[in-house]
C-alpha cells in the first residue's frame, strides 16, 4: 500500500561555494552558513521552515486529538525521589501541567511540605529551569543553579531554607556538574569554564573547564581555582565531598570517555584543602567512582579487571591496584551503582536492561534482595540518584517504573528488610490493557540484541502493525524501561513500541560499549537495521512502510545514519537534536568531548570511519527517502542546531521520493533538559502526528 501525503511547499535554502580539504578529500559544505544560528538570515530561514512545517501538520485532525490526550496523560502529580539533610526532606514535584517542577522542603518523606523554590516564577514563558541544586549537610542552605532557554550554561545562587530568602551570592558562567558543599556549609565547589566571547555563548567550544570554590558572602570574582589543567584542555573535572566531610575528591575524565582519574585532598575545618593532591586512581585505564569511604579507605565502583564492574576497597596510603580488595566481585549482571545506606551497600544491578536491587554488608556479604516488579527499572530523577540515602540512616529511597508505570516511590529499611510504597505512579494509563515483552533478535554477526516490545494486549501480529522503533546505542548509557508520555499515547492508539538495546550502550559493560564505538560505530547502525528487518519481516508484526524510527542526540545520529544507509527499511524517520555532521561536530561547544565515542576527524584514519557514516555526507541526490521530520531547538548548545539545519537542507534538496522532508525548530529551547511541559506536549504531539501521517494512519483535511 502506497501512502499519499499532501505536499509541503518548498522554502528555498541558498547554497554557498564552500569546499574543505580533509586529508586530501575535497568535501562540499553548501549550507555552511546555517551554522551561524543567530544570524538574521538564519533566523528568517528558521521562521519560514517552521511556518511550512506548521501548515503541513495543521492539516491533520488527529493532531488535536493527540495533543489533548497528551495533556491528559501529563495531568497528574509527579513526585521525584526525596532525600534528607539535617532532618529535613527535599523533593521536586509537579502537579501535572506546570512548566517546571518546584522544589519542596518537608518534615517527612511523604509530607505535604512547603514550597522552597518555584522556577515557574523565574520567567513568564517557563523557559528558565532549575538546572541543579544541592543542600548543606545540616539542611539550612540550598545552592541552586538556573539555566535559560535550555542552555547548558548555569547561574548559581544560595537560598536560606528556613526563610526562603536568597543570599547575595551569585556565580555565573558555570557549566555542567553540581555544587559540593563543605561539611560546615561555608562554601561549595563547582565546575566552571571561561566565558565565551559575546555572541558566541551557544556555539564556541568549551575548553579547559576547572573546579572552583565559592565561599559564602564573597564575590564570585574572588572564587578560588581548586583544580585546573590548562595543559590538558580536554580533561573534564568535577568535585565531590565525601559524606563524612573529610575529603574532596576530583574525578577527571578525558571528554566523555568513561575511564577516569581520581584525586583526593583532605579538607581542614572550613578550608578547601592545601598542598598536593593524592592520587587514588592513576591514569585513565578504567572506570572508577567513589561509592563511600570509611576513614581513608575508599570503596570504588570500577571495571578494572571486571568487564561488568565490581566494588573494591582502596587504601589511600597504598592505592596500587595490585592491592585493591574485592568487596563485591564481578557477576553476570552489570553492577551499575551502589549507595551506602546505614552502613550497608545498596547495589543496583542491570540484568538484560532491567533492574535488580540488593543489600550487602560493607564487606560484601549478601543480606537481602529488594523486591522489584518484573521488566522494571530504577528511575534516575532530576538531581536525585536512583537510590537516595546516607551512611547515617538505614532507610533508602528509590523510584521504580516501567514502560507502563510512570514511577512509584518506595522506601526500604536495610536493617528491618521492609519495603514500603510511599507514592504510586499516577499516569492515566490502563496498565492492565498493555503488555511488555522482551525478545532477543539475532544480529547479522550472530550477536543477540535485546528489544522491548510494548503494545495493547488486543494488538495482534498482522504484518501491518504500525511500529515506532526507538534506539540510542552510545556513550556507555543503558536504555532501560521507563515511562514516556508520548510513547504511552502511541501504544494507546494502536501502535507497537519497540525499544532496542544496541551495542555502544551501557547495558552489558565495557565490551558491549566498546563493540559500538570508534572504529566499530557502524555496528550500532547495523544492529538497529537488523532490528528493523526483524520487525518488518520474520516477526510477523509489520513491514518496512509501517516502521518509523526515532532517537535523540546520539540517537539522532543513529536515525540519520540508518535513514541514509537503508532508506528502504523505513516508512518514516524522526531524528531529534542529532549529531549529523561528523566532520565538524568537534568544533562547537562540548562536541570535542565526544571523540572518545566517535573518533577525531582530524586524524586521517578516524576521519575515514566518520566520513563513511556521517549522515550529512551520506545523503545521495536522486534517492527516494521516507518522510522525515528533523527536530531541534534554537538554543541547543550541547548539539548545536547547525547539525539539523544542514542535514535537513541537504536531505530536502536530494529527495527524489514523494514523502515530505520537514524540520521543526523549537524556539527558546535547548537539548531537552528544562524544557517547559507546555513545549514538550506541543512537540510530542507534532512528532506523533507526523508519524501517524507518514505511516498512513491519518488523513489530511482537503486543500482549502
């Protein structure tokens, strides 16, 4: 069956005569001018393309149905994991349709509490977000960072918890990281970078970030540089303070490479530490993260000698890896994280991308397994780790959810062994009408690739079922069951959701990640296409014309690469905030940090890998491509919008098929974090409308 879609009138995209020499290859970049996001001519082009896309989407009556249902789906109170400081409990929550989630302080983990900070009051359009926050050990002071229009740049302020009054302290031009308070609350460590030149704040490369210390009551201009490495501009440091307040730990990675170096310095009372740093983990040979410490013995989560990670005890006086002591040895399941709660370790394992939670003594002796629902996962809320707790309390707090459960809050007493549900998930979805199964498809090289299939129970494999296939496959990040409102609406409306766990991700440890990065990155795209072939053939569920693919960021690269390599496999494609120009990605903002996963285009050999799959450079004139909606935000300073602009313009000019090639640029929005709920609803409604139209599920209104 051929889907006939209304045409989208063309908007002219001028070209320029730009040719670059890459190691002897002459490569045209005809839309280079679109990299200048805020130039008047680019802004006019964006406005014209948005108007074109809006006119096309407005022709489909299902758009309002979907938008209305999404508003209903969002309209319930969402609670994040609470945490305790000084006898007070802190929690972000959203009544449903609030653009940003306010922060509350409570007397108990289930108390109604008092509003402490409402980011919705910081801007009339909801585009100023609470980007990060941290509370002093005694619960008296809140350091909070805001970001505007989705940018990664942050501004720190300090608020008194009791009075709700802001102190004069102001720290601008921070980026990434969190605030790490001294034990006495006299100041905090944070991560910063040099302010770019005016006009380049959202485009210029962010190099040589450093760790700073701000002492309360002083000017930010007097902040102390605690750690910097100007001779190593690609080192990314961040600071933490151990729970006993004794040590400052600086963790350093090279870009987004998960391998790290750990430095430790003892903190004198009220001070930031003096003298040289002690090396806890040298070099960048393994992952290493501090879980907890007992005096000068540090418990590290590491993959040194353990592909799926283990916990070891390391004596700061003798940190040679030869003398690391196994506490939690490597298992078949991936040890994803751990927390010291009441002197016991609460360990989070992943088993085929679903969560297991176990309690062990500090010496690794098993105590109990915490019951979790099948095919579920711990959810990592904003500013809250999957498990919240402290060495001084026997109670752990966590949130568990699935593709059909929006997330219930639980407490678990590690001494009594009792789990208590604090809040149930509240999304208005009939969970009994939906089912989830996990299948393992065989990739073209024989590997088993896990895929979650989520659908209405009454949906049967007919060969015509519309499928939304989602993937990521990169940066050692696991994709686990979680609730997405737009996916829930898609399922309700009769679609099959397929979520693939691809190599390059973080589901199975180091070897799984390595199998999908650098020279092996093509393997990720092959896995995704293998899943699409299975869905459109052997599985009996669907066919290529009924399969839409979607992914964000690195997942946007995934969609762009698969779309350009195998357009015949898909009925629609939606790459969001994607890395799409693999020859210039490293020149903007934090893009250089991704070389650890992608490779360096300035290296001749690595350039060949990148050139071979770069979506922008694999578009072929005269090729019939499936309907494609490219999505980005005009203030995305993580993956700059020029990627999407240039890819869209190139794809639209090359299209020989009848499917529309559209772009949707969200204004006053960035990579995704902090996006107002109202914008999220509008954006997801447009995505689902486009997919339904492209797969032949929606009928357009006739021409006026």
